[in-house]
């Protein structure tokens, strides 16, 4: 299965006064940048894909078709 198929909905960050100030969207397989003090990236290539994207990739299709 190609895990680069599909998107992950949101990574919420910068909590302030009970609400997250930033939302990051992305695609499986693309790295997620972490802000300082971490200053690194988290790879998403090995994440399990669920939902419609997983069903499509099992059939060899993409969500763009």
C-alpha cells in the first residue's frame, strides 16, 4: 500500500487560553515540521492510512481519479 495516498486532516498547535492558534494540513509521506525548541521534522511515510484513502490505495487508485 502506498502511504503517500491521502491527507491527514489537521495538526493543531500553539495552544493559548484553551484554544489552538495554528492548524497544519498535510499529505501522508510529507514531513511535519516541529517548531522550536524541537526544530525537527516528523516523517509521516510510515503512518497508517485509514478511511477512503486506505481503500483507494489498496485498489491501486488515487483520490484524484
